[in-house]
């Protein structure tokens, strides 16, 4: 009987719907693992009202988060709270994506425009046949000079 009363008190206070931010971001499939979600929050890549937060912050209905992942940026508003990871079709019903179209584009890594000293893949040391041709070329140019 005591368990039943404690359970009702728990439900009445709404504590069943409390979920940590790192667990929520993992459950709605923004991050592949909870460890990645926790690391992103600790590194300041997840903001709530422009401020850094902790992974243990409880998620509330209507909260807005700015999230920066390696793939893209997200601006989401919480519309439903879930405890466990669910299928993608169900997960996307738990938040509204408010991200602008330009931020939805994948982040492209800019390649350097200068020579770094590294060789292009699949090129390297010449074959024996190529070395012979190079030796013949070098001998011919030395004879002409």
C-alpha cells in the first residue's frame, strides 16, 4: 500500500516526465550515443537560451536548444519528452526543428589551397620501368648540355 501511495505522489509531482538533457538528445536521435551527447554538452556545443548547460539538466516542454553537431546545426523546440530511444518516425514527433535552411546544409570542410608537402594518394615511388625511362631522359639531357 505504501508503494502505491509513493507512486501516486511521484506521478502527481510530474517526476516521471523528467529526463536528463543528454539522454533526451540521444533518445530523439540527434546523437548516436549518450556519451557523444554528454561530450557535446560539456564542450559547449549545446546551448539553452544562449548559455552553456550541464548534461544533467532536466528537459522541459517548450525548451529551445541550439545544437552544433559535426554534420550540421540544429535549433529545436521540445514538444514531447521520452525516456528511451525510439524509432526515427516517433522520435521526430517529440521536437520541432526550427533550423534555418542554410544551417540545415551539411558543414563542408575547407581544404587548404597551398601545398602541404604530402603526396596525392596512389602516387609515390616510380616503378622500375619508370625509373629506367627517367634515367634515359636524364642521360639524354646531360649529353645535350
